[in-house]
């Protein structure tokens, strides 16, 4: 089996649509379909369920997908070891990104990477489940590297810290707790909260803290972009647990109050798999990150 057919299969598996996959690969649908059928013939099994309305992975296809990705990466590494360095990097790289992230100038980072390594197929994706979703995608070999908001303690992942955060209570300036020197979780458990959806790292840390104290709280509004939470608090829709720097733009409209009984801290990190050998493309991408950090941005 050749690498092109493997890449055809991986792309169709990601898109679950032959039209979009063909567009990504810059081939005709008939060429793509023939390549997939040839691969299935080589393997003597069906990898995809096809109908006029949908494409789905078979059980065999789901099992084969991570192996196909690993085979493509291995072939890329083998080819890179014998090609002259001047020919540059090849292969593919999928980058997971959190909504609202600007501390890393991802468009500029992607642009420089593309200019340096035009033969690497670079794509980005987000997840509605935030950090948890991106980590799952890494473990499933769908994503090569991701920016996530959590302290990573997982032997299957390797991480590099970018920026650390520590949360305080964020309230409107006229809130009864606004003039307190500090608060405890019990003081705020009955307040309506603005927070991120379940799965995002910052949300998980807050939920765990309340659970540990055998407290429950009500999240009134969920937003996937952490940088917008302060605006909801400013308009009196609830309180939030955020680093103080997130409230700066609101000026006197908001107050931050330290927590006296718990430390809610989390880290923005870049994460990759620890179980798959890193490709040269991944190394090249990681090396460029420090050059595209924006010190003037909060997140």
C-alpha cells in the first residue's frame, strides 16, 4: 500500500465526506474513490460505509485510522532522513486551538510555518468541548499538537507551559461582595455563574473545587470564548471565577475579590502525544511558538 492511498483514507475519515476530502487533497472525487477502493482491496476489508447521504467508518476503519496516521508519519520520517535538507519538510500537521486564544498569534505562526515549510499540509481545528475535546483528539491521532487550558498530568501527553493563571471572584462593581477583602466558596455557591462549557480546563478546575467542598453551583450562562465572560458579568448576569487581568478592560465596572479558602490555578500549555514519536514538522512548529507570543494579550 502506498502513502497516497493512506492519505486519501485519513482525509476522508476526517471529513466523512468525499467532496470535501477531494477538495482538501486537490484531486477529483473519482480519483479519491478509486484510491480508497484500491486500499480496501489491498487490505481485503471495507474501511468505509458509503451511502448517498453519508460516509461512516466501519469498525475495521476505526481500528485502522490511527495505524494509517502512524504509517504516514513513519514514512515522512523515513523520507526526511534520506532527502537533502534543502528539499524541506513534508507531511501534514493538524493544530488544535482554543476559541479566543490570542496570547499566541496563531495566524502569524501558521503563516510563518507555511512559508518555511510549504510542502507540509497545515490545518487547524477547534473543539466544542475545549481542552477535553482537543486532548481526546490528540490521543485518537486526529490532532498532532494543541493549545489547551489545563495543567497536564498524563503520561500519554507531553506539554510545555506557556502562561499561568490564578482565578479570583469577578463581580459587578455594585455587587454586595464587591467590597469584601476576600470570599470563601461557601459565600458564592448560591450566586449565578458565567463560565465555560463542561470540558474546558478552567471550568473543570472550578467544578472540582466546589465538589471537593461538597458544594453545588448554578452556571447560568456558558460561553466557549473565555475572553467574553467579563462582559456578561459587567452586565449583571452573574459572577465568574477568572484571573484579575481579564477584568482590566472593563475598568471600574468590575471588581475582583481573592478567594481565601482555595487556590484555583491553571496553565495555558501546548500539548502533543507522548506515545507517538514527534515528526520533524512538529518540532519545527514548536520551535516557532516562542516567536509568536503576544505579551500584551491576556489569553
